[in-house]
C-alpha cells in the first residue's frame, strides 16, 4: 500500500509526516486547501487515508519537497528548462518560432539525466523506488535515466564478436576486443508519455564490473557519456534549483569564455549554495548551515581571489566536459584514496592546464545533516579523505608544481587545517599529562609560577573555537544586519555552541590522525533525514568511545591524580581548568545534542 512506502514511526511514536506537519504548519494548511480538504480543527490533526492512491501520492510529494530527496532535486533542476522556455518566449516571439522549434532548441541546450546505477536492481526486486523514479520520468518527458543493466548480471561469455554499444537510431558498434561479449551495459532510457513504458535510447558496453570504488564516482562516470552538452553540472540528491537562479545560468556559462591572456582556460566555475535545512530549526542544523554558508561564500571567495587556490569541493560547480573527458574523466573511483572524490577533479585540471574560478551571483539549494551523529559522520568522511589526499600522488605533484605563495595558500586553506587540528588537540592533552606527571614527581613547583602561559596554551582549542564562531557572526552581520547578528550571538550562547565546536574539532583531529597512521578510510552514507530520532545510549557509546570518551576519561583521571598530589592545588587548577572543560565537552556533547535525552522514558530505556 502507499502507506507502507512511508518511513516507519520514530522513537517517540510520531511519524515523519507528523514532524513535517509541525515544522511547516502553514504550508500544510495551504496544501490541504489546494487538494480540497476543509478542516474545522487543527490542520495537523488531519489523518490521511492512505488507501486513496492519488491522495497518498500528493501527500508523499508534499513531504518529499520538504526533505532531501530525489524528487526535490529533479523538480529544482528542471527549472533550467522553464528558464530557457521563458527566455525563448521573450527573445523569440511565437510568430518567429513555433512551439515545436522552441522545444527542439531548448532540448539542444539543456538535458537532465538521473544517474541511478541500481535502477535495474530496484525494478527486478520490486523496490518502490523504481516506481517513484518512473513517475518522475513520466512527469518530465525530457528527463532521462542512466543505469546499469541487466540485473542480475549474466555470467561472462565468449563469442566470435559482440555488440559494444547501440545508439538511439539502432546503429551498433562492436567492441575493440574481438572474442569478448560484454555482460553489463550503461543504459540511457526514458518513459514513453503515451504508453508509460520504459524506452531504451542508447546503451554503452562496460568493460567489466563498474562497482569497484565507493559507488558515487562510478554513478557519475556511467551517466557522463549520456550528458550531451559541452558543459556539465553534477548535483547531489540533496539539492534543489530555483527559477530565478536558473535564469542566470547563461551568464555563468559565459564565464568559460572570459579567460584572460596568459592565463589557463577556465575549466571549473563554482558558485554558492543556499543551505535550506537551516529553516528546520534544529540547533545542530543551524550550526551546520552557518558553517557551510561561511565555507561556500567567504572562504571560497578568498580562496579564489587573491589566493588562486579555490578547488572543486563538489556540487553544484559547472565543469567543461570536453576538457575532463580528455583527461581521465571527472570523478576518481579508487577506494580509500579517492574518498573525497570531488576535489580530485580540481587537482586533475590544475595539473593539466585548467583553472578554477568562483562566482557569487548565482546559487542553488543544498541540504545538510541536521543531527549530531550525521554531522560527525560527515566530518569523519572529510577528515579521512583529507588524510588520504596527503598520501596521494595528485597532491604530491601539485605541491611540487606550485609557487611558494600558492603552495602556502593551498596548505592553509585545505590539508593544513586538519594537520593543525591534530597538533592543537595533541598539545592540549600533552600539557595535561605533563602537569600530572610533574605533580606525581613533586617537580611541579618549578613550572607553577608560569601557570598563566601554560593555561593559555591549554586554552588553545577554545580560542580556535571562538575564532571559528566570530567569522560566522561577522558574516551574519554583513549579510543580515546588526539585529540578526545579535540574535545569532544570543543563540550561540544559549545553545552552548562552543561545546559542539570543541567536540567536532576532536572528531576531525582523531580520524585524520588515525587514517594517517593506520589507513582504513571508508565512505560514510548519511541518511540526511529530519533530525527527529533519539540515538540510543549503546550507539552513542559505540560511535564516540575511542575518539572522545576514552581520551577524555584518560586526561581527566590524570588531572585528578595530579590535583591530589600537587604541592600547589590552586595554581594547578588555574593551569588546567581549560583542559577539564575540554574533556567535559567531549563527554557531554553527544548527550546534550541528542533529542529527548532527558525524557524519563528515554532515560530508562538507555
């Protein structure tokens, strides 16, 4: 039934739809009016009849447009087609161009492909996601889907020859290796508007099993041959587009032609993102949104001009497809070393004659994680990916080629950030252990006169945390005015934001250092769901024990022992009070930002 396709109920008994009703109460009331439902009581109390298939689909569509879903992304990206239609209507009136000619011109300028490599598997297994994808293809006739077929894969065969690829007109091209028949194909398909059946437009033979890396790079590479334009924009499934921003895409494409004399050609043009999950109201979602907005605007602006070290950090950058196809493709798909696969596109183009620029007059929507567990998983992925970059040949070659000013800018704006996080946290812990050891040996009397300098060094993580918060506050001041900046400062103080940032700093430091020493980087899949679920105690402990709880307990026990044996208790406390605070933050943060952590029923279950 349609109701069976909805997420299960949450830990507090509410459904995800109930949460969305409360978050978007006014929009839910307007939605009920649009579908002809008149409710005399509170609209949030209206119960959906899931047996009505049409009503169920409308409700699911309403909910999908307020989450981080494929539907929201596709509806947003199709705004480019609407923008082109508006431009053609203004620049080419109906008497100068017929609707059919206008449609053909728009189709030649813009095409959208869903890269869903597992669609054939969904279809074969009866997964409802396959039906939802087909509904999107039926809603947008120009939309296409790229996937791997057939499923399940047949066994490899040998033959006198085999078809390598089939084009839309039925013509075929054989493989360059005679005697081998391919078993897997990259397939481009669409849905026939009249019959509703899936129609194959083209197939490309794959040389073997394409699922060798993390999955996401292969998904992009499979769909890339079916992107027919000279420029390509790859977007994640947690983004959306806006009509007013889509109208600016023509200006953004002109940026590729504005290369100055003596400079390398522009091969990547990046722009800003609007983090729409900030509107969810969750504290951690606001933290993440401000952090991302600062990185996507202020940081990248300076990295572009004057530092000239702005990289390709992911989507929604527009890339020169012809340039990348001749240089090994866009995404690198090796396991572990290419964990942060997007930035290797920038390394690739900078090493091979291209350049990256950044513009701020256009943006797209972007969803980010909203709860602490998913935010930490995302930070773990970034830290492990940065560690793997340090050991990659791309970074080795790039650092040998850059001049000293750009080399230092590259270091401090990227990998150096994580290296400094490790040094900062390790030095802080070392101070605590050293003072405790000196107290046990009765040698602390010689260093306690310098407790001010020692305390300042121990407070370094807190000072860096404040240095992280202040630029975000200045950004809010510049963009929204003094009142919004004061509201932001009040929110930071009342929600104990330094506890969150100190916790995240240790997350980055631990996993970066661990990956440098032992390797083991792996892709972390984030659910990107609405932050409504309480994380049980055993999951919290399993997630943060080695990275936060054990180090915190170690240093706090050492400080307690040192406090007992020191000859100057007050001076010892004055030198180490900040280390006590940092250890407490590591222990408290997972529970402070865990929903329903203080409810009696949840505490009893934990």
